[in-house]
C-alpha cells in the first residue's frame, strides 16, 4: 500500500505525533510506501527523515482556527496529495482530520481519521465541547473509517451520532517494547513516584499534590515530568504545601523510559483523557499505576490488579490508594508485574500495526 499520514503539527511532541512516527516507521519496515505531511517541521520531522520516511511541509496547515488559512490549507494538502498519489490517507488530530478529509474527497482518495481523544466529551468546557462536536459531525461523512484509540471513545462517537457503528472502529494505542534495562523495580525503597504530563488545564497536578501533602509521615519522592503554562502555579502550590523538598519539577525530558525505570509508582491525576499512552509506557516498564477515572483509563488499568483507578478530583481517595502503595513494596511489585503482563497481552506495537493494516486493507477492498 501507498499510505500518506497527515497531522497538523510536529512541533509539540504528544501522543498523536509519536503515534504517527512509530506507525509510519513500522509500516515502512513491513514493505509499505509511507509518507508524512504536516503543517510544521523541526526536530521531529528530522527524525522522520533519519528513519527514511519522506516528509512534506504543508503551508497554511495551522493548529489555530483561521477560516481563510484553513481553506488555503485544504488546497495545499490537495496539491501535495496530487503529487504523491497515495492509495489511502490517514489523518490525525481534529484540524488535520477536517482538512485532510476535504482534500481526500476532492481527489477521490479513501481517507481514514484517527481520533486521539474527542474534544466534546465530559471534562471539556460546554461551549468548546459544542464547537468540537459540530466540527466532527460535519466531517464524519467524509471518512471511510473513524478509528478511536479506545472503546470509551468509540462509544462517545456513537452517542454523538458521528457515524454508523460499522464505520467506527477501535484500535487500541500501543507502545514498542523496551529492553530489560528499562524495566522498573517497583519494590525499591524509598519509593519514587512519577507523573508524566503537561502542566496544563486538563491535567490535575493540584489534586495530586494535595493528596501527597497528607502523606508526609511516609518516605517518598515525586518527579513531575513535563512543562506547560501552569508550571509556575503548580510550583507555588507545592511550596505552599511545604512539599518543595519532596517534589522535583523535571520539565520536558526526552528520556522518559529511563525515568520510569528508576521509579516505583506511576501517577496520572487528570480531568480529561482519551486513552493515555503514558499509562501504557508505565505498564511496559512494569510499574503499578494510579490514575483518574476518566476516558478510557479503565481499559488499560485494572483496578485492584495492575494499580488503582480513582474518581477525578477526589483528594481523599487518591491519598488512600497512594498510602497503600507507598507503604507496601510487595503490593507494588505484584501490581507492576500484572501491568507488564497486561501490556504484553494487549498493548504491544505488533497488535497496533496488525489492526491498522486490517483497517486500511478493508477500506481499499483488499479484505
């Protein structure tokens, strides 16, 4: 197959960008002809080039909404697609999904849209959610298939009447495996806790810090990996709770697997998620996970077996679960091993590549 991937930008390194990079690399290794189109370039695009994947910088394809610019973006994408003539177009992110589906329709190219979490689900501001729903509803008929990264997102799409059930397919997110040197030892003491997330509105660092403020009688240290517009606010909160000596703000780090390998517990306190890749990274490393019960979190974390799922914003529930894991090295080790086994069973990258190939071939009538 000749496959073109379209994503809005490659500047911020998030789940959608990593998904496109790893999937395009794997499909190319399997013998397919792959290219990537995006509205920005930079280091991530250079990484694609190093992997031998052709990259096309598309003018006028921007993240922000701009009606005139978006129309120009449609024609710019169309021109690149006309040049490379793919069999199928795989779009990622809301803006690229809209622009790509229009351009694909203009050229008669079958187009697939992968939703890395919906913008209209619970946890979003009502007006913003309504706008996202209108965009997705209008663009949905132009996709041969809509792929969701978890069953929770598929159910949300069907409740929102985006498309018929047979056109909405779940293909779980997945992660390439790592070697033994990047496996954690959850029974290590004192336990090191780690959360990998942007310091931004939809994450919930305040609830995490407030929960930990009630556990000063235990020995632990927290690493917060990630940067964002709320960093100063979160740092100020840590200081007000007298947690400065217990919390390290590491900022953006390219060596997340190594940081997970030295940790004992993974945390994700959040207000909104689709299907977090960070949890899969933690399970891959063999860490127990404590995460907020939002989006598709329960589809990865088995409550009481591979970790704990707690109500979002519930300081007391989070504190109780953290106390149990911090105090019990054996429990950490047991849950971490169960998480690693679940990763191997359901979330290896081979599963993802196989399922995505099936979807593409079905769309093209080859299955």
